[in-house]
């Protein structure tokens, strides 16, 4: 049963969308992670599945009430995500002449560290849905972490329209999966800055290929994920736990470079002091603590939404 009740007001749902859009803008954190922390993950998938089913069945009149209930939830959520994503990517990516916070070595570690702390303290959320865990659950957790590790080690270098469609499929799927973010998918494909540029410049043609991939994912992945949560909840949540744990690999704050167009390699411990001074390291750790504390703030928001 979803933690957040169905009587959330549009402005509260919009606020959830703002948080999800912020997460989707950052490589390493997914909106699905935030939805899971906020307690709206089940409802999100159920309402998306309702809309997909409504379209597939030819807009039947006897299902219109559930469809509009879904729209009442998804519309403010989606608007919040779009608003947040637009402004956060402006702040994170910037321009060639004025790199954003995630592209600049002097600030990027702080952003990564904040989300490292947030995700680390939030891993317990999907695991809390696993009752009486056994060896299958633990192996599934390892499998989830392994998926992220393998995925981030094999970037694809291509810029065709087919890749734009593929990136849309993978990005929307990742946005809904706690652990792998849509931004991370685009980063490993070398398309993160490019897609953000399309959004900011409203380049309709390349965005249409990207959104086509998202629609394909919506009609394939969402129903599958909804069935998995309904019929195999324990194993599904175990997998999501592993995906969230695996995402910590990508959120390691100290990297060999930033703003390279693809996911940079993590910097080993023994090289950190060579690349960053003690003040920078201390500030990075402060942002880690801030992110960890933010996980409790999100839980507080969840309780407020529930009440």
C-alpha cells in the first residue's frame, strides 16, 4: 500500500514534482528514487499504467473516471518536474562561456556529494518493503548493484536519430527506476549536455525523436513494472535497493574530470589530496552531511503529505 494517500492537493503533488525534476536533472539520482522516498512511487506507476491502458483500450467511457483521477495526479506532478528540470539544468550545465555547477571542478564535487549523502541514507526505503528477506533477496540486491556497475562502464558513442530514440527509451525507464537516473543514462551516452541544450533552445525535431523513445518506454516498461510490484513486490524492491546502492558508484564526488560530455572516472583516495585542497575536501564532506540530513527532511515531507 502506498504511503501517501490519494487526497494530496495539486500544490503538494506539484512540490513532489519539483523534487523529482531536480533529481532527474542530476546524473546519478532518479526521480524514481525521490518518488520512492516520498511514498508516491506506487501511485505514480499505477496512474501511468491507467493512462496507458485507457489509450490502448480506445478510451472506454467506463474507465474515464480513473483516467481523469490519474491526470489530476500526473499533470501537476509533470509540470513540477518540467519547471524544476529546466531551471536546475540551467544552473548545473550553464553554457560554453559560463559552465554550470556540475561542469566546474570547483563546485561539481559538492553537487555529487550532496546526492551521495541523500541516496546513501535513503537506501533503506525500498528495503523496508521487503518482509522476511532471504538469500534470493540478497542476491537480487547484488544483481541490482551489478547492473549499475556494468552499465556505467560501457558508454556508447553515437549521435544518430536512432540513438535519440534509444536514449529516450532508456532515459524515461531510468527516471522511473530508483537507482539509475535518466541524466546518468544521457551522460554515459554522451548526450547529457546535448539533450539539455535541445530543451533550453526548444529544438523540436531532435526532441521529437527523444520523446518518441519516452512514449515507447511508457507503453512497454510501465505496465511491466506495475505488474512486478503487484505480483513480486519483495524481489522488485530488492532489485530497486540494489540499483540505489549501485548508483553510489556514479555519485562519488571526486572525479578525474567534470563537464567532459561523458561520465568521468572516480578519483582514487590516494589522489584526492593531489587534486583538491583540504578546504575543498571539508566543504565536500559538509555537503555530504547536508544531503544525508535532507533525507530526513524528505521523510518529514512525506509524513506531512500523508497527514
